[in-house]
């Protein structure tokens, strides 16, 4: 995989964007998706972003990829909205793009051209870049907020968490990184750290999302800690855009069954199976997984 391969991939648009659902922990409603890019490499097959985004960030190629993902995600958003699916769309923005003063205007123009309201778009920025916090970056982040976009602080807990630096920053959302979610159920220190992050996030007026929830105990812990939204394999894997509606149908069917059962205490429905919840959903109604 080289720089030249990336140039070709951008020119020929060899990228595909998958979408991973996020669920409101209180209502269990499907409220939002995160757009995650994959590279359909002609020889290597599907290449995941951890393998090519860092390479792209070393050159201008990252801007080409950001543009492709933004267009695909906004187009998908508009299509879902026309079908009555009013989801927030979260899009990862590389820190390298936060050096471009035209970024707020560019994204504003794009969302206008796809007819997607800015308040339905959340831009995810990793904590590592935030900690560099130059005056220019702050200006760009404020510019995005002025245009009406949501701003998420991504991968919280992986960098040198310097919460003092967050004071006055315009983030609307905090995303707790999956590494911490995974250890929080077994490690008391991590649990306390995560709990503190949730509290701080709320104090700063952000809603808090737990990423990488793989098991029911993790879901239960993050809900109990007051996380507002959850995302992870336990709920759904990232999937192609055209599978989201089918997934939602199964999700709603499942929720309806669980609700009916609670209401009527229908003995035909096995409660253990029902409360095997999201995992169970995925095994009852298998979808095509992307890994
Ligand atoms: P991220 O922003 O932290 O995204 C979450 C990653 O965790 C995704 O990996 C997702 O598939 C994975 N994930 C979700 N739920 C679970 C779970 O329950 N367990 C585990 N083990 N993993 C889970 P993915 O798609 O491979 O993306 C990796 C990273 O690449 C992303 O991390 C993000 O930093 C970057 N990335 C992805 N798409 C884009 C993009 O369009 N632009 C930019 N600049 N970066 C992107
Ligand atoms: Ca992200
Ligand atoms: Ca992460």
C-alpha cells in the first residue's frame, strides 16, 4: 500500500462507507449512525481505516478521503430522511483537516447541497488532536459550531486526558473509547475513571456516548453510569447503508416483542431469550457482518 495507491483509490473512488447504529440508552431508540470508511483495494480486498488513514494523513490524500466520506454520508443521510429515517450522522474528521481554515465553509456548502440540516451532522475529532489545541484549531472548531454542526470529542481516555483544556471548547458530545469500556467491567480504577468522564461530560453540557460495547454487562454498566448513547458489536456492527433499514425493522420487531412480553407477560415468549437483548437480536436475525 503506497501513496500512489491512495491517489488512484481517491481518483477512482475505491472507498465504501459503512454505518454503525447508536442507541439511546434510556429509550432504546435508534438515534444516530457513525460513518466508517473502508477501502475496497483491487488486490488486497477490504482494507480497514486504521491501516490507511495514518498513511493518508501524511499527505494531502486525507482531504480527498474526507471529501469522499462527507459526500457519501450526506447523500445517505438525505436518502434516509426521504424515507422517514431522521438519524444524526456522525463523521470522523482527521485532525489534519483541522488545520484548514476553509473547512467549516466547505462542510456547510456540502450539507446545503445535499439538503441535510447542520444539526443532524456531528463531526468527530479525536482527543489527540484536541490536545495540540492551537489557536487556529480552536477557530475552526468554533467555525463548525457557528455553522450549526455538532462536535464530538472522540477516543476520550486514549490520549493525555487534559480536561482543563476542554473548558470553553464547543463540544456537544463526548465519546468514551472502546479500550476503556472493555476494561471497565473488570478493573475498578478504569471504572472510576470512566465514571468521572461521564460526570465531567455532563457537567460540561455534553451528551456522552460509550463506544465498543461488545457484551451485555458492558451495556448495563455504561447505562447505569449515565451514558446517553451506546454503540458497539453488541448492538450492531458497521454495515452498508442499504442494510440499515432492514436492521431497524428487526430492531423494532425485537423491541415490540420485548415490550409486549412485559405488558402481557406472555408465557410463550421466553424472558431469558428476550433479555439476552441485543446479542440475541443479532443471532435471531443474522445480518451480513462486515468483519
Ligand atoms: P473510531 O472513530 O474510534 O471508530 C470506532 C471503531 O471501533 C470502528 O473501527 C468500529 O468498527 C469499531 N467498533 C465499533 N464497535 C466495536 C466493538 O464493539 N468492538 C470493537 N472491537 N470495535 C468496535 P474502524 O471502522 O476499523 O475504524 C477505525 C478508526 O479509523 C476509527 O476509530 C477512526 O478513527 C478512523 N476512521 C474511520 N472512518 C474514518 C473516516 O471516514 N475518516 C477518518 N479521518 N477516520 C476514520
Ligand atoms: Ca469516531
Ligand atoms: Ca475510538
